[in-house]
C-alpha cells in the first residue's frame, strides 16, 4: 500500500499527474506496492495529497494504459503482476515531444479538397514551414546536395532523430546506430540481410498483423509463423523456444486492433529474447498519436540486452508521401550493417532528409505534433458521435484512441465481397475505408479501418449524409 506520500512540486516543470504517476510506478517496480494490492480510491488520495480528482484520475489512467494497474469496475485500481529481473530505466519520465516546445504553429490556411474523389485535409500539415526549411537547404547546403547520400542516412537527420526518440520514446542510442531509408519496407529488406548473416531464418508475426512485412520476409526466403494475439498483444508463451529467431511486433499500437502491450508482457517478451538469443523488431507504429492518454514508452526503452531493433516512420506524422523511415540497430547489428552497407545506395532523398533535419532542429516538428494531436482529437470526438448516431446499426467502434484511423466492426457478418463493396461505396462519397480481418480465425473481413483524420473540419457537417449513404448500402 502507499505508506509514503510523494513530494509533489508545482515548480518541477512537470505536470502534477505525471509526478504522481512516476512515484506510484516506481513504488510498484520496487515492490513497495505488491501485486494484487488495491490503490487508494481517487477521492481518498486526492484528499490526502490536496490534489484535484482530475489529477489523480489522470495518473491512475496512465498507470492503467501502461499496464501497471488494472481498473476493475466498481472495485477500484489494482496492481498487476510484473516480473522484472533487472533495473528499470526511467524512460517514462522523459519529456514527451509535445512538451519540448510550447510554440504554436500557424495553420496552412487551405480549404479541404479531394484527390481521386477521396477527401484529404491540407490543414493536417503545415507546408509553409516545410517549404521554409527546404528553401534553406537549397540555399545553404548546395555542396552537400552535389554529393551522393550516405548509405545509412545523413548525420544531420540521424542526430535529430536520436534526440527526439530519447525525449519522446525513451530510446537511448548513439546516432550512428540509426539507419534511414525510404519507407519501412526498404528497412526490412536491409534487416533481412543482417538476419541472414546471423543465421536467423525464422520470423514470428502477430496474427492479425501488418501483412506487407510478412510478404517481404517470405520473398527473402525466411520461414514464418503466425502467433495469436490477445488483449495484451502477442502471446509470448507461443513463441519458439530453444531456437534463435526474431519476432515482429507493434506493442504501442497493434495493427489493426490498436491494443497496447502492458509493461508485464513487455518484460516477458524481452526475457524470451534474452533466453533464446533472439531479436525483437519493434515497429513503433503511430505511437505518437494517442488521444486518451500520453504515448506509452517504447519496448526499446526497456531493453538492456541489445535485443530490440526499433523502427519508426514519419509518413503518419508528416504527410503520406514523405517516405522517410528509420531503424535503430543494437550495437552489434550496427557493426554488421557497416560490413556491407557501402554496396547499397541510399533510397531516401538527401534533400528531404536535410529538410526534415532542419524541421526538427528548429522545433517545427514538435509543435506540429502538438497541433495535430489536438486537431485529430477534435475530429475523432465529433466523428465518433456521428457514427454512433447515424451508423450505430451497421458499425460498432472497436478502437478510436490512437493513430490515423478508427476500427469499426461490422455488426452483422458480411461476405468479403460485401465488405469490399462497402469500402467502394465509401470512396464514392469521399471517405477512405479499408477492409480488415481482426481475429486469427477470420476467413473474411469483419471490420473496416476508417481514416477519419483525412476529413477536413469544414466537411464534417456533410459527413452525416455520407454515412447515411453507406448505411443504405
């Protein structure tokens, strides 16, 4: 139980709820609050500490999101079982990207448009600031542009990425461990070469999961197996034992379900990798875009054995055609990459890399994230209410807490062709829907991904009619 009260400080430069969250988390990890223990009620702790109920609720909710506690309806918050055999790095207290700079960013001032019949929102990205950085590159870095790009990427961008992922995702690395490429799929191709040199030929995947990556490993001659997921992510007990292999996971925003892997499952996965001398590929898919809670610290931030290859991308937070992705290789794998990297050209535009480096260095990226989180959260709230009101008999919202899309389950079983027809009907009224199978035993799509963030705010008023059109199909 909480026998020692935290010393909270309004002048600490960190919100009170984050201070309270960190204190309780550390008490749990130290064993001072044992598994199964019930935390004080919201009202009780608020009175003890002289805090508002909202502050305590935010701290408890973040503990629940990250898997330290569970909220039992009408009973309270209880500590989960967490097995840890080594010291925990304090990554959860690192400043989120949104808190690095408090600057506001001007909207681009563009009206909502359609491309190929589909709605998109130019206000999702400030091209004015981007153009400013691009023009600076063209003015001040002409000599650099007249030379070939480095196979591992430009140091200016790699240094900015190293700084950002430490501050925002808890990933500690030297910038030289970072490799940049034009999209995640290109990175996987490079990673396949590294795994071959380590004599690793088996890759496990979440089921359901991200299909394009499976195809790359298959085409590269790797054996693969599908591992079922539950509400906490991939089932670690079903991963191969006594065999060096690798597993591809998205623990902070599982695709397509959006589930979050709690901290106990994360440590179990790291222990599996250590015991079996295996690797974890962490695709940190859409981790920055969370609307109900703060972004969850990365799996790589907990890794102390060099077992995690961390992959990130900018296409979700910049604009879709910005195919700039990166991976952080453990030191030994980074050395392996250097052995053959000179034989491969850099696939990502050097001008775009330098532009993004400036965009991050000048603080535009961090303030951009802050702005779009607010914009997307506003869209999510309005659109979720419209779906429940106009399409409640057709769809059930399974997940809308993060990312660029919400997951909508079809309430009635539909044939695959019917689900595809529904997505085609959505395209006719400017909406982007994609069919998806959300359970391992699905033999046809039972849900759709709705890319709600693409709808301009000034077009949401017309969304009711568009959704009614789909309901009639």
